[in-house]
C-alpha cells in the first residue's frame, strides 16, 4: 500500500469487478440508444448558480451536499451533483431545441459528486446513467422513459425491484395543495430545521425518513386529492400506457421529488434487497426547469439510474453477469526468437479483431501458462525454437488441453476457426 488511500466516501473500480460496472452502464444505455436518445457529455463542473437554480436552493443537494469552490480566476464552480441541469444547460446553449425536432432526446453516463455521509450505497463519488427528453408534453414520453428503465433492469436479470409512481401536479393545482399541506404541517411537533423546510419546501417533509415524523404525517392532505383535471387525465394516461406495456407499478401518493420545478409524473425504482439505500433510480417531469435557468418554456421529463446501487442490487439478487472473457488467445513464447515472431502474430491477431495477450517479461513456460489460464483465454499459442525452425506454432485449447501444430502463416485462420 502507498501512503495514500482513496478519499473518504469513494472507492476504485478495479478488475475484475470493474467489468460488471461497464456492463451495467452498457445495459442501461442500450435501450436508450435503441430509442432515439443521442449521447451527450458535459463538463464535470458547472457554474454553481446553475445547480442552485436548477436543482433548487432549498434541497439537501444544494444546501449540504455540493462540492462548491472558487477557482484561481475567481469563478464560482461546483462539481456536478446530478445531470439534469447540466444537460438542459448544454441543450439550450447549443440551441438543440430550435431545430424544429422536439423532443430533444439525450442520454449521458458519468461521475457525480455529493458531500454525503458515506454508507453502503451512498458515496461521495458515484456514477449514473441518465436520460432526458426535452421540449414535449406527452404522457407517452413519460411512459417511454419508465419502460426503458424497466427494460434495462430486466435485461440485467433484476426482478426484486418496484416502480413507485406519483403525480406532483402543475402550476395550477400544486400551489393550492402546497398551502393546505403547510397548514397541516405547521400544527405538528417538528424540529427547527423541519419547520424551516415547511416554509421553503413543504413537500419534502413528506419524504422525511424518520419514524417520529412519519407517524405525525398520517392524515396529511394528499396531492392526489388536489390534482386538477388536466393533471389527472395526464397521469391516468401514463398509468394506462405502462399497464398496456406490461410494466407493473405502485401508486405512491407520498413519493415526492421536492424540487420546485418537478411537475406531474414522478417515479422511483426501489430495490428490496438494498436496505435503507434502496432507490436505484428516479426521475420525473420538470416542466418548469428550463425557465428557471433562463430558457424558454420546455416541458421535459427524465431519469437518472445509479450504477453503484444497481451493481449492489445484482449482488443482492446473487446475479453474476455472463461476461465474455476479455482475452481469447494468450501467446507464450519460449526463447528470444519465439518472442519476436509471436509478438508479430499477436499484433496480427489483434488487427484481425481477436482479443489477444502476450506473456511479457520472459516468464518460464509454467508461469506463462498460469497467466494464460488466469486471463480466461480459450487458446494458447505456444512456440519454441524447434517449432519455429519447422515454421510451426502450437495451438493449445486451454479447456480440453488438446494441442495441434499450426503453420505460422495459417495462425490467424486457425485461431478464428477454433474460436468460432
Ligand atoms: P437518496 O434518496 O438515496 O439520497 P436521491 O433522491 O438523492 O437518492 P437522485 O438524485 O434521484 O437520488 O439520483 C438518482 C440515483 O442516483 C439514485 O436513485 C441512486 O441510485 C443514485 N445516487 C444518488 N446519490 C447517490 C450517492 N451518494 N451514492 C450512490 N448513488 C447515489
Ligand atoms: Mg440524496
């Protein structure tokens, strides 16, 4: 070990388990790529104000969890705590919404940073894959995103998860509800901080995880009973589309994503094998966000799925992904001349698209074969002086142990045949 360790709340992805992370990202991305979402990559940091406005001044993310700093040049920046604000900022900046081709559908994958209390499933550096559909109000778009996330999890073999669904109303009906909820909450016995929250972001109080708070919330007014006709119809359509698609969900009238810009559809994917960090992904409609960051009205919907927690969910369900071995062929040279010749063959095989590795460092046969086995390769290519003198190499099947002599200039073809 060196003098240094990974910072608190972070961990390194290292082989072989890192391959699972890549596969999870790929499994989440595949349905998106297949459904008209284009890849977007934005900087790891943004102007701090983008998040203050775009995530919400009253949220935990902004008040407590943000890595904000001032640069040598005096810019106030923050490491990105989430992806939606940046994605929308970038789409507006590039005028993607003006191409006459709405919705703008984008997906991303990357690192996010929150100064949280580290626990299993809660880190200060974590990874998300997200999707945003910008500029269209259509219940089919909300349904599409939920269906795609469901598809991703299913394709990984996950089944012990649930989809929680709610509607948060819109700028017609939510303010009426907000006032009613505030009236109710002001009558409860709550600590100072929560009382402050009632005034700034009362919906968030419904989300309080503490037993003592939840008990008092029995009988609280429910947004469901305050939805206007337009919101009710919209929500009903999302529900019908999901049902028609065979995607099971649970109505959760207490599910809030307590940001001011969230509207109508809101949902969360929770996994039942993860203990308290059970949310593997979440999202919803954010019709007001664009205007809050200085853009035009662009009703939008999106989600972000947590890669770290999805990997934990796989572990919880005992799922090992069936990942192809990284290496197909492992070359083992015996002696200097063999080293030169086999190294050439390795390059040739790689150019031919065969995943190939080489026993570097002049290892003896025994050690080299050990490395060959460890690499997961199906075949070993072994050559010594005598083979080469005859223009041959030995092709060894590492499973059966069977070995055949192959002409040097037929190696690529023979390897391809053996792997087919
Ligand atoms: P939580 O309620 O668990 O704090 P959140 O509402 O803050 O989650 P979102 O902002 O919706 O989470 O992010 C989407 C997903 O990203 C979460 O469902 C989770 O899987 C993942 N995620 C969020 N914060 C963290 C973190 N600190 N460490 C690991 N994964 C995280
Ligand atoms: Mg959080």
